[in-house]
C-alpha cells in the first residue's frame, strides 16, 4: 500500500501497525534501566502520579505536534521543517543529526545486551555476576565491537526490508512477545522471598510497595521539584520526542488513522511497559539486595546489579536471566530500528535515493562511529567532565550532546514554530481533518505556546548546570 501524497510515500497498513511501531520506538532501554530507579528513588507512587500528569499534558502535546508535522508534510525530519517554513530549515538538520549521534552508541549498548543474552543462553549466566565482569568486557577491544556490529546488522535488516514488510511486521511480532516476557518475569518477581543473614525476610510484595506506595516522609518543596524534573526528563526521552522518529513515522501514517487515539495508545504502551519494568525489577532487587540495591541505574543496574540478583536466585535465576535479556534485546531493537528509520527516511527524501542505498550509507557511518565508541573504553580512553559534573567518555559525550542539548533545543524551537509562527491551528487542522474531535485543544494550545517551552528550557538549563 502506498500513500496518495505527492511523493507516493509508503505508509503503515493501519492504526495497529503505526501504534505498535511508534510504541516500540518509545519502549526502550530507558523504560527498563532508568524508570524503575527514578520511581524507587523519588517516592514511589508520588513519582508515578507526577509522571502521569506530565504525560497527559506535556508529553501528549509534544507527541501530537511531531506526528502531525510528519503526516501533514509527508516528509522526513530533515525535510519536513523546510516544507513548513524555509526559514526554519535548520531544525530539520538538527533533527537528523540527533539520531545520527544516538544510533552508534545505542548499538554499542545493544551489543552489550546481546553479549549478556548469549552468555545466559549458553549457560554461563553466573559468570556475569562476578566482580569486574562488565568492566572487563567493555574494556576489551574486539568483543564489544563484534557484538555492536552484529546488533547494528540486525537493525539494518529490519529497516532495509521497508516500512510494512520490515518495521511494521517486526513490531507486530516483537511487541506482543515483549509484553508476554515482561508479564512472566513480573509474576515471578512478585512471588519470591529471601531470608538474609540476620534472619530478616524480604518478599517481592514488600518490594512492590516501594514502587506503588507514595513515600511522603521526607517531602519538601525542593524534593517535589526534583521529582517533577526527573519525571519530566524521563518522559521527554522515553517518548522519542525530538529524535526525528515521530515525524518520520507520522509521515507514514494513513490519513484515516486518528492521531489523538493513536497518541493515547502509544502513551498506554510506553507507560504501561515502564510501570511493568518497575514491577519486574524493583521487587527482585529489593528481595535480594535490599533498598541499597536500588541505588543503581543505567548500565550499573542492568549489567552489574541484576546479574547478581539472578545469580542469587539459583537455578531459576538462569531461566529468568535468559528471559530478561531477551526482553531487553527486543526493547532495544524496536528503538534502534526507529532511530535508523528516522535517518534513512531523511536521506531518501533529501537526496532522492532508494531505501537500500540510504540504509547502507548510514550503516557504514554508524559502524565507524560505534567502533570509535567501543575504543573509547580502551585504546582511546579518557575522562572528561561534562557541564553537569558527570565524568564522561566518548559514549557519554555523544549522549550528552544529543539528549541534553540538541533534543530540548529542537523541541523548544518546534514549539515556537508551531505555537507562535505558524499558529497551533496547523496541528489542530491536521488532527481534525477527517472530522475527528480534538478534545482539550485549549489545553494543547496553552501547553504548546507557554508551558512546554518553559519546561523544556528548565530541562536545558539543568543540563548545562545553570539550575
């Protein structure tokens, strides 16, 4: 099926294909290794309430805007902004640069996940719990590069197959599998218990309370602001905003598919899986490592703390470890596929080349950069202090530039362009062009013009350590 637009653009077959592909993009590593940590640290249920409020206001506004831009222009992120206004063409350029920066290091992390999955499947899961295993692996020269290149090849295979046969069919298979796997692990995590050396018994249900029950014991105005900032940051990055992905996928969205309904479904998928990830990880870590075990996030949580948890489970930990890293691998692949597609669609539209050539060109660029990232942990190792005070290597620098600087800037300028230059009617007309009602259009306008740019500016200022 092809779109009837002027460029005869490929489209998803319908609402389900679009929603699963976009939700797959949103469901990534951040849902699994950062959301549970933030929820446990920032008051459990209190964090969840603030996150949901921001999701239904701030998050929805940005997602609706980018999908509408894509469907209205039938263009990729690189060319869509120029079609809206020639003067705002640079936003499109940066919207293409962001995924080009993210894809290489995301594939490196995907390679780490692939390595752990293969180790667990081959029966060596207990070795991953030994001291220094993770640091020893990533500081090696050949193995991380090989794993990253294999992971990139898997991503390329899906994207080069096309919108329907590749991205849509892949999402329709992987997303249900991902949900089944996470529910199975949640069921196990909630029903485990452990008696420590002091005779204290910890259960999965006690760990669940850490996630669900609001902790108001130490709530202050400062802590509330910190929780809100954490929730907003997690939400912004989780929904794939400002990565060019939603514009690219929006350009493949059929005109008869409801934008509002699709956005709601994407939010349900993304938040639901993030919440299930919390139910999967927090109880298990609490049972075997106590509250102090929940202080880890990111790679430290996934590649160090959780393998130790699986090891303490005994034989069943081997099975859970296999399922867990299969789940993480699926989640990572759905995101890397969407990141690559944002770049490929941009190359196709800007340079009038076919999908195969565009994918191969970006594949070569990404391969070279991911080798550079891998070498940043050994041959090219150095330490650099970022403006936010964090010590960084090559991967961290690329992540900081893309996530903390460029992405907030892109979203701020998008809000200005649509909210003040072209006016919100541009998006509202796209949403309602098939007679669909846009409930909350007043809230959308206020969010787009005033509140969202302010919140994004706060995120940006925090990233550069001004706030």
